[in-house]
């Protein structure tokens, strides 16, 4: 029997990429694969500082963590995405071959050398480095299969005159459909329409070409049933989700300390009573909107768990000031949550979410209904799936000033909690997700197929 493959996993160093790729690494390790996880030195410091378990390579942790510099000093601002991407690309590629050589030498024998490199978006250069060294390559996207499909179709959208070839911006106001079995989408919500800005569109097209050329598989944290139309776009797309490592795993990948006290607090709440509010690792809220949210949670008169995360720069808290008159006596406010444990807690009633894909897939697997509050890019498309396709949630309506008012928050939460069809639909999709990763399920079989391919 041939030895199990050795994967080198390289995420782009932001939490929305590091987290799912670490989960993927834990799943590979659970299947007996050898895994080396490459973090930047800065990311590793943040993860170690946030975790009570220091991220060392102890016997309990099957994942070997290695680091390279990202080209910036600790004091540099990493929240400017274009500059950050440029620094990573200018620094890491030339150092990677030596690191691979060191990892292989440390493993001693030929059979346990790195056999496959897995990267996330913007790290395609590593697949090119691996290709020159005779190492296979695959891509693990932290977004939905629909995001993958959008990236894969970018050239076609340019050719059809739907988006501008230089900026990626829509050429006119119209809805589009990437394939007949996919929901309609607004080109203004394509995945590159985020904080990266239009100057990043041309490099992104080049990145997609690199990933196509050197990535044999584009692994997706999804299932066939969730996004059948998107998965039909390319034979490279392989759904292996939802990615759920053991909760007992010693490897965490958060940049902030998870507040475990919220689990004891949840234990004291009635079943299906708690409103969980979290907007992920990047979204920033306008102060007036923050005020309405706080006062809306008060109006509800229900228990709530609200994540108000620290700043992304790790130097100071975001300037969120709880408004005058906010009581908050029914709720608990924390800076970061052990989200999968929270969503799977019996006290959960609903999830007020930004609809980032990691949160979306975790919510689906937990069977918790959503209230959708997207901020940018593909989060709007994820909301369309949640509300219109899977029918497991609702959206909010904004007033004439573009605000989601406290009254709207109260109204929608109460409406959602009274909707038995949405609750039943949520439980149905939870069962579908669980069946996929059970032994013999489609995602589980696809993962075996991928591991066997890496072995060859």
C-alpha cells in the first residue's frame, strides 16, 4: 500500500483564509495524511498570542507548523489589502524552495516528502514554485463554489461585455446568470467587488490563470446539493464540505482569543432562545448603524450573544461605543466566539450574520435560521442562497437613510422566530450537510478521491 501523502497547506494570511485551511488541514490529518501548514511569522504570533494552547508541534497536534516572513514589520498596517498582497508576493516565493527542502530533509525518508501543495486565493505563485519542483498542486477556496464559478467565468463576462476588462466593474445595470441552474446575481456583487479596489482586477485575472494552470483541483467547502449549478461550471471543482474537524483538536487558528465563558452563559439560557450576532473578521459598521443594532437588541427583550471583535490591526479596539440608554441586561457581549460550538448549542434561536461563506456553511451545518446582513462582495450572493434558494433565512430592509433601524431588527427577528417553515428547512439542510460528510457521503467520497490522487 502506498504511503499517505504529505500536504503543504499555504493560506493567504487573513483569518477568512487561515481558518478554513486550518480546518481542512485537521480533516486531512484525521484521515492519516501528513500535513505541514505554512503561516506568516506575523500570523503565527497572533495565533499563538490568542490561544491558551501555544501553537507548538507537540505530539497531540498532528499538524507541523512552519513560518516565513510576509515582508512587513510588526508595526506595518496589514489592513491595506493591495499593499499586503504585493509584499507577500515580493517576499515569500524566493524563500519557499528552501523551506520545502528543509521540511523534506527533516522528514528523513523519500516517502514522506511533500507530495502536494494546497493554496488559497492570491497564493497561486506557490503552486508554480511547487510545479518546478515536481510537486502536485490544488486550490482550497474559502468562498462558495459560486465565488469560484465567478472567478472562473471572469474572462467570459469580459468577452460578453458584462464587466469592464480593466476594472471588473459592471458595464451596465443588469442581473446575470452564470449557468441556467444558478440564481440571478448582480454583477456589482461579484467576489472581486470588495475592499481590494479596481486596481486589483488585472492581477486577479492573472492569479486565476495561474490557479487554472497549476491547480489540478479547486476544492470547495460546500456540497453538490447546496450549489449544483456553480459546481457544474468546471470539472476541476470538487466539493468536500462542510469542513468540520474535531472540536477536541488542539490546533486553533483564530487571531483573537475565543471567549469560552459564553458557553457557560448559553447553558443557562432556555432552548432556542438566543439571538447570536456576529459579522466575521473584516466587516466594519457605521457608528449610527451600530447604535441602531444595540438598541434593536434591547427592544427585543430576548437573550442575545453579540460579538464585537477587536480591531484588525491588533493595536486598539474598533471605535464602537455602546449608545446611551443601552441596557443590554438580557445579553452577553464578547470580543470573539468559539463559533461552531455556539451555533451548535441547543439555546440558539437564530444567527444574525454578514453571510461570509465560512459562517454560512457553519450555520447550515448547525441547522440555525439566518438573519442576513451582508456588507460586501459575495456576501450578497450567499444571502440570495440563504433566503431564496435554501429558504433558511430572511434579510433586513433599510430605511430611506440606508439604515437598518432598531424597529426593523425587532420586527424581523420576531418574524423569523415565528416561521416554522424556515426552521424545518434549516433542519432539512443540516441533515443534507451531515449526510455528505458521513462515511459514504458524496463529500466524504470526494475527499478520499482527492487524497488518493495526491498519493499517486
